[in-house]
C-alpha cells in the first residue's frame, strides 16, 4: 500500500496514487479485493471483480446525479470515453433476490 507521503493530489484536488509503468498498483488492488471478497464469503459461480464493483459504483453515482466529468475525476480516467465505457452496460433493470436475511425495521 502506498504511504501517505506517496499520495499526491491531481490538479482537480482529487487524491491520486502513483502508478508504476508496469501497472502494478491496479493488479495489487484487484488481488486484495479478491482476497477480501473471498474472506467475506461472497462467491458463487461468478463472484464480482474489483473492476465490476468499480464500474457499478460509477453507474450508481451517475444515477445519483453526478456528471461524467465528476465521475471521470473520481475514477482517475484521462478521458471521458474511458469513463463512458465503465458507465455502460448498467441499464438492465434490478431483479429482486431472496437473501434469507431479516433486517431490522
């Protein structure tokens, strides 16, 4: 994990983590996410990946009224077309799922 001294700020004020030329940081995040997901017991035939959850987060922000530019800055994309790629494919309606969990009201 990057030390606090290694975390910088982009020109828009968003925190930015350094990335190596070989893309090592994203791979480390993906592996750490998979380990946490597995430890939490989230599995099945196709457990969600880090990038699927990241993409869903962006789509939920869009649905909440964030602009593409705001989501692009948060996700650290260099151009809007990459952000649009992440935001696409979430148009399918939600399907109700029985979880078997009783939540307090």
